[in-house]
């Protein structure tokens, strides 16, 4: 996807966060979830691995984010905390490679039913639109 | 175990400049345990290098492998049919593995991806610290099992220096004075008399002062 207005974003989401926040995963687009965000649901955000984050970028994503529960509400106790450490690791790698670390983010969202899940997708889309396509594109 | 740490990415990128096909070789031994050079770290580093090269418009082909150990002939021999296929081998083993690869494959470029840090322990997940300096002439029987060579900043063998304050070393409030630890431990064991024993001057010839070290066990040789 090379359209700057439709950046390719991969969202790795905790099953609990995603479900609680969206209420209706089947009708996300109708609820305003940006169509340029590809969802990958994980049993817990702590399941995300560094290679998986890097591969998503390598395979063409312009931006990546992980959405998990607030640290103190993680169903698996430490999942969100672990996920954040892994996202921070990749941010650091990006900085060393002169790639904007803002292309990857960790969002912790309340598990109470709300629109946070959709809001962070919109926020990340706007952020990546400003940054432009991945520096790996067209190379 | 031997504890290592991955070199800064740009240092590794610099080593591989111009290379098109590189074997990234992990080690399933110590560096795997300390999360520096095992299978997972190989996968991560390979991905990082591909991203960097793709960004620069000069893609690199990475082949990922992890041997059970890189410090044994039998495992390194397994590369003999393929070592020549690569522009270089980037070893994620400790310096021992890098050396042995270079010994065994004289016509293949070999680079280190790690800095070999020390011989130490895993205090907790993500924290390692030094315990042994491999001096080849162990003195732990006289020091309550705590090593003044690896753990004293001055490698003193006859007690603490004036920089020992409140149990800490003068180099940092986070570094324990090992001579304080030795004293406290021997006192607790009722063995303070040990510190009064006179012992011969330490033989440093076993600690690289006598050149590279080697052990030959005739009882084990085939």
C-alpha cells in the first residue's frame, strides 16, 4: 500500500483489550476503525515477539502497534509490561538504523467497554500519514 | 557461563559492508542462555540486517543457523560443505566460537556479533555479573569461595584497600567490596584464622602471563 493517505499499519492486539474495547470485532469498520489497519489478535499482548514485530516492518508495514490492557489489569499479570519492553526494544533498534522510532508504538487501553481501541488505530494512522511511507518502500 | 552482549548494530553493519550473502551463526551454549547469541537472537539480528540493507537499497541474503556449540570440533565440522558459499560468517558465539571458526575455515571471513563480557552468573532474569576471571590457579579455598581476582577492582590478594567504605568499593556504591564479603563470610563460618595463613606468591603464569593456555588429558584422548 503506497498511498500516503492509507498507510499500511499492522496492529497486534490482545484478545481481551480488543474485544472489550471494540464490543463488536465483526463490525469494526462500521464503528469507524480505519480500514488501513490490519488486525492480528493475540491471546495476550505479552505473546508478541521481537522477530514478529521486525518481520511486520520488513514485510512492508509503514507502522506497527501493539494494543494491550493497562499494566494492572492484564489477564496474564505481566503481559502488557512484557509487550511494552519488546516494543521499546524495537524502537531502540529503529533509532540505531535511522528509522523513526515513532513507527512502532505500545498502547495500553482500558479493558472497560469504550472506543479506545478505535481511537488508537486512528491516532496511529494520523501519525504514520505524517511520517510518510516506510523507508523500506520502493527500495 | 560465558556472558556476552550483542555489539552495537552499526558496528556489525560496518563489518558486513558490501557482503551479499552471510551466514548468521548462533550458539546453543552459554550465549543462548544469556540471551545474546542463541536461535532467537539470530532471528532478530538477521531481520535487523535485512531491514537496514533494504532501507539502503542493497539487500542482503541472510542464512540463519544455530549450532549446539561453536566451541566443539564436531559441530563446526558440519559447516565444511557450505562455509565457502558465504561472503562471511557472522558468529553470535563468544570469542571462543569466533576463533575456532576462523581456525577451521581459513578461507572464510568470520566476524563477531558479540562482545564476550565475562564468566558469570544470572542473578535474575536480565541481570548477569562476573564471578570468575579464569586465572588458572584458584584461590577460593582461602577466601571463603569468593574471588578477589574477579570481584576486587584491584585484584588484591591480601585484604581490602583504603577505598573500601561501608562494605562498598570506591569505584561505585553499587559494587560490593569483595574483601568485606570475604571477611564477613569467614567470620560467620568461624574461619577468620584462614586470613592469617601465609601463602606463596600467586603463580600468574597460568593467567595468560605464560602465553595461551592449553590442557591435554591423556586419559581422555582417543
